[in-house]
């Protein structure tokens, strides 16, 4: 069954509206995703830069604290007197009040004199930072503390941890520690180096910097040792901190290359920026991770898309409400024109039939005139004493001439009627096509 003009027109309008509607929604969503993601990435980069500012501020603070301790008279006198116990007590008090994880004093040969965290001895002669301090240089940088250094400072339990993947499977064990460290020379009254002081903050399971960053900037912050999270404000679904988990997608940062993109941690997708943590020799020793949940961006995209869809649907309903009467008028107009063409074809057909009848009468009259002429000729042969036959013959010849003209006109009319018949067929075809177009069925 063929569809009527009304159905086809409405179907075309509905299809066009739906196509424009779908294209508009897809285009708007794509544009929002691109623009909001770009804007979000810029905001994340700014947040990561601010997070780096907190890191650098803490590093400068540690440098200042260690440098002040290096010139403290009480510590210098205890070192000169080799008062290990008194020096250890002072170091413990300074470390506690300064928020340092460890603080150690060595003599001019790099041997440990006292530590804030206990009586463990040992030597720092091979430690690159202490070696530089013993030459008179004050060092402040990020570094990785080895297992032996952590054990000597009593910090091994804080750094030692099993690293798991996102599924909770143990993939490695971490026994080193990411730290901010500083070393400064200690001199006597004659400015001769008599030793060095070495201290810092171990970042493994130390949340002060990441908490400050997140509190001030929002989002989430984390510190990475390699690809392992050692401190963070990233929350798991149960609300606990995510720590001691591997982030393989950002492992490339260990080579010194920043990372921008998205990453799923704890079941939440984040838009992230990861900066390598470089020591003072420009070697990557860890990374700073900063991210904001994609849910905030996705909520904006979904809300805007839903609003566009709602208003688009309302616009489609209004457009259809306006289109239906227009289509109805067009359909009715075409239907009226179809009826007019059909009626004209019928009237022309009646005229053709009448013309055919008139042509038959002309032919019959012509035949009668010819017969009467023949009879008059026969009468003339018998004689015409009164002259009436001659007069009748003259009248018949005039009638015959008129019939010739009439016959010629009749033949011309017949040709015209043939053309009219063809026109009638055409009009009927047009009327049928219009009727079929309007109703969908042949009339």
C-alpha cells in the first residue's frame, strides 16, 4: 500500500527534524567534550603547578631548617666535644619541633656521630649529599633513600610496603623511600669544616604536603616513587586513601617526561597532570600526581546534552504542530486541482462526442445532396418545359458547394477532435496521478 502525500510530507518533515536534532546533539556533545576537556586540562595543569609550589616551599623550608641547625652553637659544641648522647637528644628535639623525619650529624670523615632517631652508627662517607656538604656546599634536593639509609635512620617500617595493582594483587615490594633532603657543613670558630648535618622528610606515608594541596586546590594529589603511590589524597570507594598502588599509565614520568591525560584510580576517572620530581642533577627520582574527577566535566556535558535534547524535542513538537495544517492545506489544494482537471476532462469528452455526432450528420447530408443531384440529372434528361428542374439543379449545385466547404471544415474539426481526444487522455492521466499522489491510491 502506497503512502498518501500527507503521510509522505509529514514523514519527510519528521525525518528532517529528527536528523537535524540528532546531528545537533552529537555535534554539541562532541564540542562540549573537546572544549571542556581542554579547559579542564588547563585547570589541572595550573593545579599541578600550584602543587609543585607546595613541594618547593617544603623543600626550601627543610633547607632553611638544616642550614640553621648547622650554625647552632649548641650543636657545634656537642660535635666538637664528641658528646654523642647530648647531641642525639638535641637532634631529636630539633627534628620533632621542625617536623623532620630524620636529622643526623657526621664528623669531618663522614662517620655518624649522632642521629635524631636512635644510636645507630654508620658512615655517610659515600652519601653524595653529605660528601658535598663536607666540601662546604649546602645541598637541598629530592632524593631516594636506600634500604640501608632507611634502616640506619629507623625509617624502614614507614617506607617498606607491598605495591598492589588496581585489583589488589601484589606486583612488587618497595623498600626505598622518596624524600626531601638537605645537607649543610658545620664549622668551628675558625670556619674549618668539622662535620655536616643531614636531614629531611620521608614522603612515604607522609600526607602533609598532599593534604595541604588538596585542601587549597581541590582535586586530588599524590606522590609517586616510580609508578607506586607513596602518599595521596585519592580516595577509594570506601573513603580510605589509596596508597601503595601502582599506576602503570604514568610510569613513563620516571624518565623525566610530564604526563597529561586521563587515568582511572580507585574506580574514578581523573583528568591528570603528572610532573617528574627532579633532583639537583636533573634526574627523575619520583613524580607529583594531580587530578580532578572527570565526573564534574561529565556532569556538565550530560546536563547540557539533556537540556538540548529537551528543548530540541519541544521545538520538534512545535514545528510539527505548525507543519500539520500546512501539509493539510497543500494536500487539499492538490486534491481540488485533481478534481478540477478530472471535471474538465469529462466536459471535453462530452464536446468530442457531440462533435463526432455532428460529423456524422455532415456526412449523411453530403450523401443526400449527392443523391438528390443524381435524381435532378435524371429528370433533366426527360425534358424541362417549365424550367423548374434547371432551377432545382442550380440550387442543388449551390448546396453541393456549401457541403464541400462544410465537409472540409468537418474534416479539420475531426483532426482537432483527434488531438482533443489525446488531450483528454493526458488530462485523465494527470488527474489520476494527482489523485494517487494525494490519496496514495489510484482514483
